[in-house]
């Protein structure tokens, strides 16, 4: 009897190590299950997923991939991405992903990098101010405005806390990720790839073939105002740039470069000065309806109009024929250019 008792006890003790191992494994498994929380999405995930089944970033996603930036936006870090919606790309002339794939790789990379900051900037962290400069992944500068105007050219941003970047409006925030945040914007941002205002006007037709400025370039040269459009001192300038068709629409006799160059220098200087707003980087969200814009022509103003269909400017001698801004908010290194469809007459 004593021998059987000892044998039972010895067997029980011999089972304890095995039981301990089983319990340890069970505990480890439970702990592993408890810790299996979902990994936070990355900025790249947000761009890929968009709004679920109705992804508003399909074209931008392709652009990011073509630019070779998907990997970077999937890694640890702090990024802010201003992502143009599909509608923004289509308005810019890129109908679908195939159009993006056909774009020059170097230009596409420069454009996409210009939409990305290397710091996380939530809507609440953006200061209430006009044209706050922030640095982009490409080393360029974006200008962010918050709450500067209650007027808007779209129904998506009409509150006093509206946010715009280089004139493009933030229409929604697609959420925060583990490595940053994505803000949806209603326009593609163009970096100042051409340089100053003068070279930007010369370069615009290479990206917008429908815009021609041969008359304006001839007028600037004849009036001796090239240096005024290239200057980096004295503050930024805003230029309303009339196309060739805009010259003819206002003055039917101006049908050639020769006709423009034949105008008196003093007259050209007055007309061109009337198209410049000095000391101001004036993006369209900063323009309010019925406001007066002081020009570089002393004592002369333009009258602005803002509606849900767009922004206009009217010269004193244009009567009721307003000039439409057909190509808004083109950033230059020393200012901003707006393409207009009618010459402004002082």
C-alpha cells in the first residue's frame, strides 16, 4: 500500500513540468491573440483606398506609383499629402490613368513631390493666416491659407475656416494614418518649374497648348517691363495674363504681334501695369466679390467678381465686359499668374 501511494505521488510530480509547459503555451497564445490589433493604415493605404468603393484618388494613386513614391509613403515617417481628386485631374486635362502613364516621368515626379510635405499637418494645426509658407518633399514652397475669406468658387469650401493651398481648396480630409495625413484638394498643384513670372508666362503654353501669349510677350518686351516681372525684390506680384485671343477680344485691331508692337510705348506701359497687382501673392480664394484690387498703375483699380462659376476682373474702361480667369493660380517663384480671356483697359 505504501509503495502504491509513493508511485502515484511520483507520477503526479512527473506530470507537473509537462502541465507547466502546456499552461505557458496557452498563456502565450492568449497573449498573442490579445495583441493582434490591426496595424494602422499608412498614407499610401489611404490613397489606395480613397473612399472605399468610390475611390476619389484613382488617378493620383497611379501618379504616385509612376513617380516611384508608393514605397516611401508606406514607410514610417510623418507626411502630409495634398491629394487631387479624380475630378481635379480631369479638369487639368488628365482624363484617366492612361493619361498619367503617358506623362513625362521627370515632370510627373516633380509635380507629385510638390503635393507632399515631410511633416504631419492636420487641419487644426494650420494657422489662421494668409499664405503661410511650408516646404515640400521637392524642396519647393506651398502657400497655405486658412480662414481668410468667406467667398468661394465652389460649394465645397464656403466656411470661414476654409483651407486652400496655392489656390486649391481642401475639400475633405481622408483621415490620419500611422505615418501622416491625406487632404483631398480640388485642383492639381503646379510647382514653379519655369521660375519667375516672365518665364512662367512664356512656359505655360508647353503645358497648356491652348494658351498663347505671343502678343503679351511682345508687349512686355516693347514696354521694357521684363525686369518688373523677373524681380525678386519688393515682394511678390500677381499678374492677370491675357491670351492672344484676349487682346483681340478687347481691341479687334490687335490681330498680330506687329500690331501690338506698333502701339506707343507709354500706352503699353499703362495697359500692362493695369494687369499687375503689386506686393501680393493673390490666389483666387483670397479674392472676394465686389472687391477693389489696387494695380501697379497709380490710382487705378480692378473690380473683382466671385460666384459659384468662377472669378472675374473688370477694368474701368471695360464697361460690363468682365474678364474671366480661365487659368487660375499658376505659381511662379516671385508671384502668381492668372490667365484671363479679355484685355483689361484702364
